[in-house]
């Protein structure tokens, strides 16, 4: 008997590790290689220790935070990091010697080295801004340092070249997703078991707002494996013969994953206090579009010593919502704000960029949106998935409003986007699409819904569709209300700030 051969989907063909066990992946591949088991997380927790030759780097990082792990004040508490960096050894030549046992580049360890140098680099160029902020918060940030010594710039630049990343503190490879460990490995990824590896202010204290801010992102992204699996199932279902049931199951998996992710996101209010955010935020600003760096920053010995600009760390570099943007084919307005959204793509790890580009091109080729609206149940599942994009972005807007806009007049976010108008640009786009989909394909049908059943696991298909119809009427009322509220809020904030 001939055993039928498994024919890989286009996703498997392009991403050969997509269905692999993360524990089996070698250190010679990028730690952010995506699998349906690890999602957008690294396939293994980032290392807390570097090769012995980088001990000076580790020692400096341990001395650096405002509050060190031992509870004593560090270099940033007394504004002495700059002085310490002046005598720091240049280990650039050691980067290319970081190899696996079989002689390949050890991308896993190189990412940790990149993480650590990027932490020093950001702290160094922003230390004067931190001092200004501490001494006179109302006086603004002043100017940062316009030159980064080669002892820091050189190794970071070389790691960035190898990893295909911008040479600056990044969300995934530096600040958050490769910057945590577990206090007790046997307890797994429970939130209270997460600990930061590096911190700027008080982040090595797991109860601090800095730790809470970063670790909440980790807690969210650790739930992305079913999100990846569901997205792949949707694409494969349409690609392999328009298998409607498989597509619907994929959307349901995405919906369940987003419920968990957004529940974790809501914990931000508890884990990181709004009143604390502006303090540790000083250290995650970028160079691009920031008043602290009007002339850019020179990386000594690099780029012929011409100043350069890079965008700062930003949650906008996370891949959760971009995945859904691409899968659902959410059109963005042709504005300068959307161009910033596109610029952020370069700051994600290469595997994330490649996977998101694949989802975007495949969804476009298969026309996922048209397929979804061609069936009543799929259209409702599609609309409910859009609603998670809306609610995620709405919550992000509330964070920006309460943590930043109400507390500072500084006009730009850490990534360099306009603080008042940038998030509403994307939020309005998903609301507009929801209203269009609902009005065009579902409004008349939803108005006739008469189901009285309660939600439950054993509903018949017809009852499930009827229940969905009843759910989307109040959902769309909320969309209309939020769209009007958002427009009023943005108009008010813009008037107050003269934008």
C-alpha cells in the first residue's frame, strides 16, 4: 500500500520550522524563528550569562540600573554611567568568534549580546536626559549625548549586522521578549514567576512598574502560539480547496487566543502604575523625531562618523496586531502616519518580518476578506476578529492617554510617532472597515435575529450563527460610539497642544 505523502502548504514550504518542537531548534538559527508552539516568543528563553570574554559588559550592566539587584543605587542613580563607559574595553572583534560547537554563528547568544549592548547604548546617550528629568521634571529632557563610543557602538553594530536588525534598543530582541527569565523553571511562565534580565530604573525588582510594563508584554506574547496556528489554518484552508470549516475553526482559535491576550493586556493597569511610567520611559526614547537629538547620534568609527537616527523602543513593534492587520486585509489610510507604521516593520526580528510579509502577500493573493464575507458564519467570525483588533487598539489608546498624554506635553512617543494622532490613525481604520463589513453583509440579517439560546459548547450550527447575530448588534453600537468619542478626544487634545 502506498502511503500518501504530506504535501506542505505554502507556509510550510517557506517556513520549514513552523511545525517543529521549539526545544529541538539549534542555536545557529534566529531565536525568533516562528513555530506554532512558540508563537512570536523566542524558541528558548534568552540567556542570562554571556561568554566569559564579555564579562566586562555583564559587570557594567549589573552596576548600571538606578536600583541594582542588591537594592543599592547604581551608576544611573548618580549619573556616572558616562564616566564608566569611557574606560570600557572594545570587544568588537570578539563578536565574530561567537560560534556554536559545529562552527556556525551562534545567533541565540549573539542576540543576548546585542540585547546587552543596546541597553548600555540607550542608557548612555539618554543619561543626561535622565539627569535633567530627575532634577526638573517640568523642564523637559534637554539634550542627550550626540556621540556613542566605539566600545559600545562597534559590538552592537556588528551584532545588528549579523542579526539583520537596526543597531538600537528594540522591543523583541532587546527590551522585552529576549529580556526575561524564570525565577523557578518548574513553575513555567506564570506571570509572578517572570523576572527581567536587564533594567534601567527599578526593573530588577519584579514588583516595580518598570518590570510590570515589560513583563506584561511578555505575558501577552507568550499566548501567541494559537494565534499563529489559527492564522496558518485560515490561510491553508482557503489555499487548499476553500475548506470553509477549517477556515472557521482557524478564526475561532484566533478569537480564543485574543481573549487570553487581551485579558493579560488589561493587567497592565495593575502591574505598571500610570504615575510611574514617565520616569523609566526616559530610557526608551529613540533618536528619530526627538528633540533630545536634533543632530542625530554619531556611532564612533561607523558610517564615516556621520550622525544617524533610529526609532526608539515601542510596543508598536510587537507582531500580534500586524499579523491580524495582514490576515484580515485591513486597509490603512495613505497618510504620513501610516508611513511610520511601515517604518516600524524594520525593527522586528527578521523571522517576524518574513512571516508577516508572507501572511500579507498570501492573504492578498487568496483574498481572505472576500472569502470571509462569502458565507454568513465566516463573515461573523471575521467581524468578531476585527473587533479584537479594535478593542486591542482602543485599550492601547487608553494606555497612551492615561500614562502619557495626560501627564506630559512631550509631543512624540518613544518610537518617534506623534503621540496624539498616531494610534487613532490605525484605530479609525479598523472601525471604518468593521462598519463597512457590517453594513454591507450582515446588518439586515442581524436585525432579524431571534435566537434566545445562551452561549455554550454544544450549540448546533444554526443556533451558533443566530447567537453570533445577536452579539454583533451591541458590538457594532459600541464601535459607532467609540468612533465618535475618539474623534472628539483627538480633536480636543490637538487643540490643547496646537497640533
